[in-house]
């Protein structure tokens, strides 16, 4: 295993410290574990918190800032943060307007965030939650019951965060977050695995001519393995599954082509070229396109496609100002 690290034990701590030192005008780190909050606390408006295991950078701390998250909690690589860490994050950002927890649908994340939410409510903090489950590939996995939460989570951060900035109520921010979840779908594929530093070996093996279709962001198995295909053929397969899950016909959409950590932008743009052509042929209008690394899997080689079916409210909020280390609008 080749990694540019100092020790397995300090990976997460040093990563978060380096992130905060890179963006001091945006971010501050609490003393209680790897909890990152806005450098300037938002007052009088709904605050948003999210998080999960490390290894998905820039998610989630990269989205802390104006128009998106108020706090992000990082567990060990691919491991849920503890309830105590999440609770400290909630307390640090809580306002009289309340706190919305944006949780990806993994058993540990859901359990630990819900426990932290209960602890916060005992302190008199109003807390609500949404659970993101945008992955159409696998209904149940090693990590979750139901569909997994993947790159579509970034759209939830953006749109719910934008509404919170307007002074909307906690119920309203929760409702728009749920609307995004109800209208976003994602599916991915990988051609090479990643290595968790603590394990020292790849999470799975693929032959030189193989790919994993429907892979999860922690390297969980997808729907099947097969011989690697052209970029267009892989894209067509993923889009077919996504478009079969929601009726996008005649709709306006936002597209996210998300790299898994080791996929060149060259290849992501080739994939987007095909996505744009297929959607145009089907009469689906692309309003916004995002190409890059938004929710990675350390150095996995692969990508995912997310489609968000938009209405007027979501279009306006997607375009609203955001100023964070990893996402600007």
C-alpha cells in the first residue's frame, strides 16, 4: 500500500486539521473530535448538520459555509461518527430556529445521528432530520436497509441550505430537503478499488478487464460484475436504471457527474457528453451540470451519475448563492 500519510492512526485528525488551516475564513474545528463548523456562526436561522465516515472528501466538511451546511462531522474512514461528536456539532450550531440533520442511509449513520438528535432535544434544541437514499442500484446492502445515500446528498445540502438562508422555518427546510430526496436518483460504477489506510489492502478485487456496476461509496458490491465496456455503454446502462425509477419525461433536471477519487476529468467529461446527448434525445432539459469530485471513495476509479428532477423552487434554490470550500454558486 502506498499512501501519502504519516500514520494510520492520525489520518483523519491530520486531514481535518489541514482542511481547516486551508480555509480559515470558512471553517473552524471543535475540540471534541473531527467536528467542523462555520467560522462565523449563523444566527436566527435553521442550521444544517451532516457527516459520515471520512474518505468521501470533499464531503462533508467541504460543504460547510454560506448557503449549505453549518457543521460536518467526520468519523474514521468509512465509519460513522459517534453520537457524542454529532451532539457537540449540533450544540455548536444550534439556533432558536432549530437544526436539520441530513443523514445518508447507512445503519450506523442513521442510528448515531438519531441518538444525537435525541440528546439535543433533551437540551431543549429543536431537531428534525431527513435520510437520503438516492442510489437506485441496490435495495439492501452490507451497510443499510433500503437504498444507500450517495452523491445526490450534495443536492440536499445545497437546496436545503439555500432555503435556510432565507429565514424559512425548520419544517419548511425539512420539507424542501425531503422534496430533493424524493426527486434525485444516482447510480455508479467502478473499474478499480480503493484502499482504506487501516486495512492496508484494496477493499475488493477487479480483474484488468472487469468493472463493478452499481458499486457503493464504501466499495460495497453493486448489482453485478462484467467485462469493462465503453464509456458510452456504461453511461447508457446507468441512465437506463435511473430513468426507469422516476418519470423524468418533459422535465428540467440538474445533472451531477461525480468522480470517485481517481477518475480523470477527461473521462468524466466524456461521460457527461453522453449523458447530455441521451437526455436531449429524450426531451429532458438540463438546467445545471456539475462535473467533478463531490463525494469520493478515497482513490477508487469510477463515477456516478445523479439526476435531480427540478421544480421552480428547487431551480431557484440551486442557483442561490453558496460560498464553501468545495461548492460555490
